[in-house]
C-alpha cells in the first residue's frame, strides 16, 4: 500500500497526487508546491490497485525528520489511510536513525497529528497562504 519511491514512475505518481490535493483542491501555486527539496527528499507513495492515492516526503532538517507534502486524495479520505501514511513515514524515518520529527500541520489537522505524538510549538503561521502550526514529536527518551 505504501512504499518508498525508488524510480521515476513512482515519483511522477507522487507529483500527480500532490497536484490534485495541493494545487487543485487547496489552491497552492505550482511554484510553491514544487521546490528544490524534491530532488533530495525521500518520497512516499500510497497506491491501491495501481491507482496512486497518497503522497508524502521526508526531509532531514538538522536532527529532525520533517514530514512534508502529506496528501490523501479526497476519494480515499475518512478511511484511516492518513494515519497509516503518517505511521509509515515515521517508521521510515526511524529506520534511518531519526528520533525527532517535525511537521508544519495545517491548523485543522493539529488533532490528527496529536494522535501521533506531535505537540504544537509556537503560534499559527502562514505557509502558502494557509494557517499552520509547527508540531514536534521527540522519541529520544524512549
């Protein structure tokens, strides 16, 4: 269902999902949605019956694994797949030695990320014209 992207075909599928969710649904400009980090990040693809439905990327930011561009197509929402994607991304990062994680969560998703051990740090800020919180999870002591 979820996998780390290792080829160009799967990377294209990731960009398709992100285009649908961020550019089409949320009105994020293409210039912001795609950035230079796409070349070095670890990308995650969710697929069912050959149809891409989920995407995310993991980027090393200092000692943190930053979960970014987490997206589930509308047709697949409300089925717990976002939780499974988030856990998969954390497991991938953990497997690469990370114990601290961060995410810029859209405000309406703060409760979603709390269920995964993230806590809000600081105030609301705008990213791509959308209200976000910085949320952190620290597994160092575990």
